[in-house]
C-alpha cells in the first residue's frame, strides 16, 4: 500500500524536493554518496589474487529520484576507483524502462576493465520489461550481465569465479549453472542482487567464499539500527555491512539510490573499492569492521 501510494501520488511531488538543503536532512542525506575503500583479507584467497581490487556498486535507481547528472557522476566515481574489476549489483533504474535508459545514458566502460553485473528486481519491473534487451544494452557499454551466469579470472594457474543468479523476487534464479561453473574454482565471489538468495544458495549446494549483495539499501530508513520497512524476508539479518555465515563472508551495501521515497535515515549511500589480500592474520569480517573505511565524502547531488 505504501509503495503504491508512493509511486502514484508521492513520487511526482517528492522528486521536486530540493536535496541540497541540510535542514531537509533525510532528503539531503540520500544524496551524500560515500566512497569507501577497504581491505579484504581472507585465508581462502589464493596468493595469486593478492593485490586484486574490486569496485562494487548497487541500487543506482536512475529515474525520478536520481538525475542524469547524478547517474553520470556515480559512473565516473566508480571508474575513478581504478579497480581491476567493476562489479554492479543490480537495480540500475527505478524500473526496467529506466534501467535501459541508464545504460543508454552512460559512456562505455574502459575496455581494460572487466565489468560484471547482476540483475535486480527493479530491472524486471514494469509492463515493458524486456530483460534480453536490457542485457544487450549492458553489453553495448562494456558490461557483462551475469544472469544465472559465471565469469572466470585466471592468474598463475589459479581461478577466481564470479557468479550471479537472476533476482529472487522478479526473476528465475537457477543455481545449477553457478554450481557447475564454480566447482573447480579456487575462490568464488557470489553476487546476488538480494542477500535473501544467500541461504538458498547454500541450501542448493553453491560453495562461495565471498558474497556481495545489495537490495536492502541498509533499510533506507533505519531507526536505532533497525529498518522501518525491511525489504528482506529475513528482516534485518542482512540489513547492511558484514555478516559471516558458514565460513562465507557476506557484504551488503547500502547502495547508491533510493526507491519509494527519496529519503535516507540512519543509512548513507555508498560505493566501494575492496583491496584483496590473502592472509590469516585477521578474519575477513574483522578486517573490514576495524578498518577506517571512509576515504572521502563526495556530494553527488
Ligand atoms: Fe534497490
């Protein structure tokens, strides 16, 4: 009901609210994109991949609440992180139409940097949704969509696999190609749009070392660390940040944009660069939570 009212009545009004007035705190906060650079230390990571860097961004939600200028600035910031790989976590627009418009808008990513992308629930949304056409537009911009797909990186005879299922809410996730494609990999990065697929993946028998997820927006409006309206079937179990379950490290980003309301309370928009290294000195989750993560704060309004 809240979502329906927001889309039909509130969105046309709320999209005109200025986001550069600090006293309109929830609206202002929704545009204050943080660029976070963090170490990721894992004993499971082969030494061949020590020094590898991953840029990660999800939930851009281009459309009513995120302008062309901001979308282009987000892509510029992701590229400026100069990571070895760029990973995108889905929900590129507020619906399928704006997801396509996002990939029409942005420049082609540099050929030297592989860009891998999951599909989110909003990418399937709307009467004109055409996921094949969206994926064609992604490829035209140098992006490899992983929809129940796997991509391999090889170094010194070792293999790192990146895999993503289709979305749990609006798509058709299939773990079989992911299991088959990652079976012999030395390190597996699982990239579902929604963290709700993490338990399902484990149950299906997918082995992964690191999961990078979006979808929750950190709750988007979170009071005292609790989501007002959790978008996960698991409530706040995967709201944001690091979770370690069954020897897998799971990271849930707060994402870039917003949906339903152009507001954030108790969460900030963020993109990430993870600098990977193999080692036993710290458990992976501890390495993240103890590090000074925020390298800069950039106004992306
Ligand atoms: Fe989202």
